[in-house]
C-alpha cells in the first residue's frame, strides 16, 4: 500500500478502532476488506477466550473462598487483636498492656489491620456481627489479588502462562485458607502485589506512574508489616541504581510516604523516645533465638500479667529479673522490647554455631517446609503438597533468572524474594509467614514451566 492508501485506510476505519477500544466489540465484518484480516480476527477471539477463562477463575475462586470461610472461619477476634480492640473500645486508646491501672499506649502491633477491623465495626453500625464484614472484604481483596497477580505475570510471560499463574494463585490452599482467618495475611498479599506490580512498571518505564498512589500503597504496607521498611527502601535504591532518571521519583516517593505515616511515627516517639513503626522486633528476635527456640520460635508469650505461668527455666532467670525490675510507665513497652533484644544478642554471641544452624533451619523451612512443626494440621496434604511442589518447581526458575543477564525485572523480583527470606529467617517462622514469598515462588515456578515449554517447541 502507498502512503496515501494507508492514510485513507486509517481515516476510514478510525471510528471502528475507537469503538473497539471503548466497547471491546469486534470491528471486523466479513466485507471490510483489509480489516477482515484473519490473523486480527484470531487474535481478537483469543483475547476473548482468555478474558472468559480469567473471569471463570475469579468466580470459581471466590465461591471456594466463601465456602472455606463458611466452614473454617474464626468466630471472634482472638489473641492480640481481641486485646487491642477491647482496650480501644473501653479506653479509646490503642493499647496492649494495662499494668497497675496504667493504660500503656502500644506500638506492639502495626496498626493497619486494626484500622481495617475497626472500619468494619463502624460499617456494621452495630446491626450485625462485624466479623462477617471482615471476611467479606478479605474474600473480595483476595479475589482482586488474582487479577493483580495475572498482571504481574504478564510483565514476564504471554497470556497462556499468565492464565496458568492466575489459576495456581487463585486456588493455592494457603492463600484460600488465609481468607478464613482474622489475620493481616490477605491484606498483606493484596498490598504487596500492588506494590511489586507498580515497582515492575517503574522498572519497565512503560506507563506513567501515579506517584501519590504508589506512596499511599507503600505507606499502607509500612503500617501493616514492620519488615516492609527494608523492602521499601531497597526498592527505591534499586530504582535509582538501575535508572538515574528515577532518583527524583524515588526521593519524592520517600518524602510523601513518610509524610503519610508521620503522625503514627510521632505518636510512637512520644511514648517510646524512639523513631519506630513497631515495638516488637526485640521480642521477636528473642522468641526465635533462645535456648528453647525452634524454627517456629518459642511459644510462651511471657506476658507481665501472667508471671505465674512463666516456665521455670534457669537460663531465663536473668531475663525474668530484668523484666520484673522494669518500672511501669508510658514507655514500658519500649523498655521491655529493649531487654528482649539485648538478651537475644547475648544468646547469639554466646553460641554462634548453634544459632547459625538454627538460622539455616529457619531459612530452609521458610522456603520449603518445617519438618518438625507442632502447628495443628500443618502436614495436611492440602497444605503441604502444594507448598512442596511450588518450592521445588521454583528452584530451576530461580537458576534460570540468575543466569539471564540484563533483565532488571527478574533481578528485582529475585532481590525482593531473597531479602524477605534472609530477613524473616532472623526471627522465627510460622506457616502463615509463607504468604510473603509464595507469590514469588509461584512466579519462579512459571519461569521453569515457560523454559520447559519453549524447549519442547524447538
């Protein structure tokens, strides 16, 4: 075709193309000459089939999650969330410890999931049990997460493999079961996927990123999980190192994100004399690094209200003395956490070999499975088999990604996964912590599948 013919063609079919974009209707008719190109028609129908498959996956996944919640859901708030909620209702204060009549402001648990819980309580208007609203939104967010994961997969794979990835993610038992728990797991997966999806787009530099929205997502992740601070900062560094044009973007994101969370940081500083997001890192480190600790940590909470239930362990007596001597005041929580941190460091330094071996056990248990778990139903085949399969399937994908030079997206995903592996293994590993890395393991399993599939076609 000559240039004049091309211009005439574009002018003739411009409205039809615009209609296609807006309504998803096919502009192809049998008698439209060049527009009846069979390859275009085939591509259009393939995209329609993929959309139908995705919709079917989403609907089926949602139904299964509803059934799971119906049969397995927790009836009430429990553990820390029960205490925090009750104290807030009675005292209008985010407080975990009430000692000798003093209500101590808390940063023991990140506030994002508590905000989610209380939002649902307000939304219920006390007309029904707000727990059901929590499950409704968790199912909704979990279903939306499937779509986000599909989009993440499309940054690396074609439509077919991305649909396979969405299928695995949608029905992965651990992710399905997490919707039935009063836990931040579902929101964590949703927010992490949003963050990593945006991060990949930033690295690709294909679309214009809304810096304010990205900062809100980052701030939400920070208020949900304390360890995300390292993920966030390292991501910004990665953006700047791989593209100098992103330095301004990274700095503005950093500023807006910390501006959003600054009220909570200021509040914590007033009650702890420290700039921090969570005040539990010391206790978490000790829980995973004491002479009775296993991969899943040490189960006793050593709550100050239940001293009579503290285990009679000679090696803990020095710790008990320090805790008993603590002055009860508004910064009690901060001082308590500092004691646990110092004890954990002493333990590690006194027996480096023992705790290094324990660290390796935690690392491999996190990536694969804990072979000595005491958690109920941990070894249920519906849980353990998919976890093992995805873990082993991801290994070739990781090796393939490492050997492929120049792929910034893969390097970023690898960096984030291993960062979480190394970081979380410092503390202790519970089954639900797998949530943080399962999206990466599924992704690298798809790299393995993609490599095998392409080799077979050759």
